[in-house]
C-alpha cells in the first residue's frame, strides 16, 4: 500500500472530482472534498516521512519503466510543496463550508468542489511528476480548473479576470510546451532524469538554449513573475475567497517549484546559471518585482487587491533566492515559499471573513474595524507584520535567511532593494492598520449596505447577504493560519529542515 | 538552412500570427481564435519534429524499414485535448461575459465596469 502512495497523491483528488460531479447534494460534495483534502495531507505526510532521510522514491506509473513510461518522483525537493498543498487543501475544506455556501450559487456548489478537486490534482501532479510533458498536462489541468473557479466570483468582473488569465495562462502553458518540445528534439526523451543525463552531451545547441528560455518564460507567467504578472491582481481579488486562499498560498508557488526543478535537476546549474544569464535575469526581474509589487500595493483601495499586489512583490523575493543558485539562496526561497503561503493564506482567509461580514473588501468599508471585529482584525495585523518581516513572525525568519544568502553572495544592491520592499510593505500594512484602528467607523447605515448589495445583485442576483456572525470554521481557519505563521517565526525548525533538505537535493551542495 | 527547415519558418510565422491576433484584438472570440492558431502552430512544430527523412507513417507494414517517429504524435494528441478544453472553457466564459455585460469587446466591458464604479 505505501508503495502506491505517489500515485494515490494524484489519483485520489482526480477521483474526488468525478465523485463531486456524480453526487447530487452540495453537502455531499463538501464531505467528499474534505475527505480528499485530508487524504492528500495524510499522503504527503507519509511521503515526507519516507524521504526524510534523503531517499528518493521513483514510482513507475502503470508499471511501465522510465523513460518509456511516466515516472513520479518524490524527494526532499518536493515534499515541502506537497505538505503545503495538503495543509492548504484541508484549510480550504474547513473554510469553504460556509464561505462557498454564501458566495457561490447553490446549484453550482457541486461543480465548484469538483473544480477544486481538479485544481488540487493539477497542483499535486506538477509537484510529483518526473516527466516534463506530464508536467505540462498537470499544469494545464490546474490552470483550466482555476479559470473556471475564478469565473465563479460573485461580481461580473470576475469573468473578465478569468478570461484574461485564460489567455495569458494558455500562452504561458504553450511556451512551456515549446520548451519541452525543443528539449525533446535534441535529446529524444521527456523523462526528467533521462533529460538530465542526455543534456550535457548537447550543451551549446541552440535548441537547448531555446528550451531553457521558453520554459523559464512559460513558468514565469504561471508564477506571476514581474513583468508577466498582469493576470494576477484581477484573478486573486475577484475569485471566491476559498479560491483566493488556494491560489495565493500555493498556485504560484508550485510554478516556482517547477522552475527550480527544471533549472537545477533537469538542465543543471551550469547550463541555466553559468552559460546563460538566467540567474542575472531572475535577480533583475525579482528585484523589480519586489519594488513594483510592494509600491503598487500601497495605492490599492481594496484589501484583496492590495494583498494580490503584495503577492507579486513576495514572488519576486522568492525567485531572487532561486536566482542566486546557491544552497542558502534556494533554502531561503523554499522557506519563504512555506512562510508566505501560510501568511497570505491567513490574510486572504481574513479577507473572506470580512467579505461575509461587511459585504465588501474595500479599505473604506474596513474603517474602524479594530473596534467592531477585534479578533479578525488582530489576525490581519499579526499576519501583516509577517509580510513586513517583523520578528518573531515567520516572515522575519525567511527574510533573514534570504538576507543572509544575499550577503553570502555579495549582492548588496539586491539586499537594499529587499529592505526597501519591506519598508514599502510597512506602508501598505500600515495603511490597513490606520484604517482599521484610527479611522472612525464609516456610518454603516442600512441604506448603504442595501445599495451595495443591489450593485452586486445586478451581476449575480441574491448571492451575497451580509452575515451577523462569523462561522466558527472560518474564524478557526484564520486563527490556525495566523497561529502557525507566528509559530514558524518562533520555532522555524520544521520549515527550515524542509527547506534545507530541498536545497540540498536541488543544488547538490551541503546546505548550511 | 532555410530550404531544409522551411517548415519551422512556416510554423514560426503561424505562431506569430496567432500571438498577434491575441494581443491586437479586443474582441474576446477573436482572441480565442488567435490563441487556437498559436497552439495549433506549436502542435505542428511537435509533429514536424517526428518526421524522419524518407520515413513512412508509423504503421508497421511489410517492406518498410524507416518509419517516422510516432511519439510526438501521441503527445500532441494529449495537447490537442488540452487545447480543446481550453477553448471550450474560454468560449464558456466569453458567453457568460456576453450575458453579464451585453458585449464581447473587452474595452466596452471594462468601460461599463468603470461606469458602474462612477455611479456608486
């Protein structure tokens, strides 16, 4: 049974998606999704235990040996991402119970969970696969389901956001396909381990260069790497709350993992970072992303949109760690992948709570919130401090690791940019604090609430009614994620172990 | 180079036409058409990779020794399915945009959103 775990990791959510469609009731679909989420988490924990000592699991799909068959590959470089996916899936299941009920029309809830299962399948598949073409297929599965999920947002603007993401995302996916095709054309194989073996013989071939560039740009679109980030703010801010949580926490991170996998284990450090200036390119765009993302976030009028722009900056920070191509850089990147996922998950979860309680996530509607909803707002502030990187939050731990990696590599300019980006984070988090605690509550009269409701009702009648009480499951999810973000700041042994293990596998060197 | 690899140039041209259509048109349906042209060009690129000089189609027949490489065809079968799924999701969203906004022009739809915001 345990030898089948790598396959089950992907197959269970895939079957779950079919089950959700077949089930007749929305509640049944939720139960099924919860089972799938818990199963994914259990599987990833079991796999983590198996590879903890540095073992590598190679699973032959359908019994066909690689390179002819598709191979699933589990090692310490991807169990960190698997664990993260499992945790976020469980959170999404708990949180979604009430959130989805309110935000999505009842007749669509079954399909919503089916799409969520498919999204999970795709993301898990990208992470476990050891086959380049298979990775493209899983990438498209996750993308297609996320387009559908974003389109279910309550405002009609969600449809436009989903469509824009579809167009840009498909171009990105197709770029990846071109890159994989070019690599195939010179090596004749699609298996990642096999590619890594055969590529050194053809280094310098222009097709290899083309493959690296196309894969980098294709995945850059998926990870919303500045300046390929145009789809992200709309997609994150218009999607239903649960989808925002999943996409913001793990959607872009999986693409970053995929890039690290291609760069370090398939093409190798020599080809990507020594022969080609991909490392320098990443450092430049990563720095620009840190500045631009954080700067634009300061001017947003909507909480979710602000968080989305902040994500663009944080993605820049993560890829900067990857771009250093040192063991400590990659380790810092992984650490920030984990910590940022938890922090952003907490913030988007809080945004979902606000949406249900206030009927809107605009900063104006949050005026005086510190007095009306002190617990939720407290969570927002704590997670916000994590975004800035104030000790003892998780954000501090990973920014510290990244700063140390930058110093080790003598990248003082980028270090300065990172600090500037953190200062900008202080501005946008400060704005939220200012609005919530120091601004007088907006005159929250019934009329304004009603007219606001009608405006949304125009696009999607009767979807959103403002709730009096926050459901326990939703509040619990926010509290759990915020608590974990503080815990990882105080005791970073679990995430840094995972990150160091991943860096050791990817860069081959001894991690600190 | 140009004479022997002319298929790549044609495919490259098709890809650019597709991308240009995606970027230049505000009409959502035309964007999808451009996207399809772009994807099909990439599919053809893959299939042309599988061609072997003097190779026959990869169906085992007596008296033939050289076959084209069948694997890219199989891969593209999967990619075509992905492409069809993308197009259908895209068209479905475009239909819902038409229902919600009464237009499939991106600029008009955005303008209507902006007008809504002004009215609030």
